[in-house]
C-alpha cells in the first residue's frame, strides 16, 4: 500500500498556530501538512533535567496539540539529533515539501543548511520564511549596503521602512486548518523526553502593562514589565501583532523591540560576537577573573543590595528586571574585572528569556566592548542606582529578607573598583 504524500511544517522558535508565516505557506501546499517539533539532543544534553525552558516548550506544544486535536489532527514530536531524525522521517513518510521559519543564530544556520542539503539529496523541496522579526538579515542597511553598528541610525531606518508598509501584514492561518494531515500522534510526557517539572515557571504575558512602560520601566519594585520576553523568544506571540500594537501604544516599548532586531542583525553580520569582543581593540584587557568573586556574584552575596537582589531574583525565578541587569552586568565586568563571557554564560543557563543575540549584545554593551556600547569609563554606582530606582528598598527587601538585620559589607569599595577598572581598561586597549 502506497504512503500518502505529505508536507511537513517544522516548528522551532515559533510555537503558535496563529499568524505564523511558514505555517501559513505550508497550509497552501497541495499536500496535507504534518506539524513537527524536534527536541534536539545536541541542545538538550547540556541542560539540567528540570530546565524550565524545556518545560515551557513542552507546555506550549501541548497547547498547540490540543488545538490540532479539535480539528482531527495532532503534532508529531521527535527527539534525537536533528539530522538523524530527518533521515528517519524521510524513510517513514512520502515527504514532498518541508516548510520552516528562519533562525539567524550561527548554530541554527548551520543546522538548517545541513537539513536542507539532506532534503535536496532526497528530492524534497524546502522553503524558509521570515517570521520572528519584522526586518531580517540585510534588510536594514546603510546606503553602501553595510550593516549598521550604531543603534540610533538603525532605529531611524527601521522606523522609516516600517512606516512605508505599516501595518505589517499578519497571516490568517485559520482559514486553511482543513489542510492539516488527519492524525493522532502520541504526545509524549515531559518525563518521556527525559526531563522533569521545574519549580520555575514562565509567566503569562500582560500587554496592559505596556501603556505606561516609559514611566515605570526603570523601577523594579513596580513589577510593571509585560513578561513578554520568553514568549518572544519561543514565538508563542507574533512579532507582527506585537509591533503593530506597540506602534499605537508606546514608542519606548517599540524601541525595545527594535533593539532586539538590531542585536539579531549584529549577530547575523558579525557571528564572532558569540564569544569575542565586537571591538577587537578591547582584546588586550587583563581581566582578574577571580573564581571566588564570581561565585559571590552568582549567589547574590556581594554586599551591594541592588546587585544581590537581582542575582537572587534570577536564581529563584529565571527573570531579572532590565535596569537591574545593567547594574549586575556592569558590576561583574567593571567592579570585579571578570570578563563578560562568564556572566553571559551564567545568564544563558538561568534566564527564561535567554536569547543569544540580545544576551551577547547587552553583555558587551555593559562591558564596553561591543558595538554602540557604554564607554569603558562609565561605571555604574550600585548604591546610587539603588537610591534612584528603589528608593524605599521595596525591591531589595523582597529578594534580601535579611537586609534589615544588618546587611554584610560590600566585597569591594566602589571608588577603588572604579579607578581600577578605568586604569585596567585604559592599559589594555590595543592601539
């Protein structure tokens, strides 16, 4: 008996059925569409078994599966090395076409290239689409075609281009749901994938917070952030819907979304920034990289309340307020003279919204070694930051319950650390 000819839509960081570009085009195929997600062992093997992000992916896929069940379909979940899984799928199905949305990280680009070569060698056509950004790759470029490396001119060009096409087209996938392959694939439990529930959870996003974003965003005690970042990271929300909404509601929030795309195009154009300074002139800095100091930073026991509250919030919840992220990153690089790669790796392990391009971009911004970075002689004073943004100590008392019982001494004197940092940077800059 001959197998039915099918197309696949490969979910990755676009975990929604609504306004999904690649899925929209897949559903226009003349073949029935099987939705697919692959838990990639080359990523999972390095994660703790209770990683909250894996739990969130599983939960998001379960929601998709429930929606598909309502129309007599289901999602196919696989686990293994991506290339091996595709070889098995090619053998199992009469596969004609594969659709997916692009990913711009170096690892993902190489993975997708290898999969497309495998598909092509088996006479299977692959199609990729722009979905997680408004403008990708080299769509926002200078007049000479080179990428922008300074945010403000990039933002101006971005806005100019957006306004020429606003609102950005959203994709109504629902009208073609009847083209999903009729199936009842077994949906695995988290344990069957080799993971377990985490006490840390991704919070639902809340767009009502954004109306006053420009007034409240710097005050961590207000807890007025939208909690959108993990949802953007894994694509449970559409960037097109979000931007079209933000344009009408709040320019400052829109700027944050543009920063996200700025760092994505920096990573795409300059992949070396994954683990090296954008500004190579800073490669000569002699970091202290003291492991005991790093441990105190990680555990939130530096004696600086704003730093410690932020790190404890991160360790306990997987979140950290954006203003506090700047303070703790500056403290690690400038006060302790520990290179940004150490902090970037720790954030990669802990942050629910971990995004390679933004994490690398923001860490290099704080360290002063990235594109459009804070100058090296700008050293945040954690105590002044505390007085400006948590004057009543509400945020720090939430995360440091022992604060009023006689909090410990700072592990390093601010004035000394500032002078040491500036001298070390000055001496290390390559001419």
